[in-house]
C-alpha cells in the first residue's frame, strides 16, 4: 500500500518569496512516480511537476522544483518567486510504475500568497 | 490541443436516483481514471479504463461503475445515490506510458445529493 503525508494544512508566503511544501511518502514498490498538482478554488487539478524514483536529478518546471530525497522518502515542492495566482490547494501524489494509473494523494496544503 | 472535458459541471440529484457523468480525454490519450473528492475523505481513486477495459478499481461499492468507449470517452454511473455520494468527481486522462506519464485532470463534476 502507498501512503502520502502532507503535514502542513495551511501555509502563508509573501509575494515574490520562495516557499517549500512538504511531502513524505511510504511505499514498498521499487519503482514509482511522484507528482504535484495545484487545485485552485475552481476545482480543476493542474499538473505541476513529476519525479521518477530512479531519476538522478531533481525535476524542475519553471518556478517549480521538486526536492527529492529518496532515502528520506520525501518529495518537497519548492515554488520560487511566489505570485498571488499561486494561492491554491497543493496536492502531492504518487503512483507505482507500470500499467496502473492509480494515484494516491496526500491531504493537501492550502497555500496563501500575501501581497 | 483541447483539455479533458467533463459534463455536466454541476448536478443535483435526490437520494435513490442514479446519475451518469461523462469524461472526454485529451485527444490521443487512451487511459481515463476517475477520482472522488470529498472534504472528509480527500481524493480517492475510483477506477481506471484503458482500451475499453477496466484495468484498476478502487475501494468503492458496486453502485459505482464505469465504462469506456472506442473513442476513449468514458462514463461513470452511480446508482441508488446516497447523501455521502455528494462530491467533486474528477476524471484524468493520460497516454498510459510506463514512466513519466502525467495525468491531466478535467474541471470536475460537482454532484450534490439531497
């Protein structure tokens, strides 16, 4: 079974500052993928970034980077230069490699960017 | 390229009724997955369809069912609705690659059961 833990129900950050959202996971699968999604109040889940468990380098996508520490089983999302539009719910998720598309989600972190 | 579309966006039903939700994946995507999101349980996986076959199923009662058509469009059906079925239902599509396969979500259908 897979489990994702996000221990920060809510976070505040000042506009233009960087913020780190925590995510730890537990799995017995030897190979897996880690994802971060953003969910604004409209409800749509927006894909942000992906990290494979065997990827040597941390993933980056524009202002988003994933701080992947495999031994610690953590996959923290770093948002640089926060913008007001970044205010949303953020979910960490994982999926075993292979044919199954099933994502296991964490409980989410509500990020509020302050002007 | 058009994104994942879901219809209807909002739905109000009465206990005991049944409902059908529709999801059209991104063109070329063959895998469609469904998720239920509630404040109490969070995001939970319902099932996944690939090439018209259910490939994976979450821990939901048999009242929840789905299907996929040859054009990859998918429907999910909930029979004998209960108040607890009120939720945001999200579908996601993907290319079904083995690695690095992002799932793209639709805007969701918000179901209210009264």
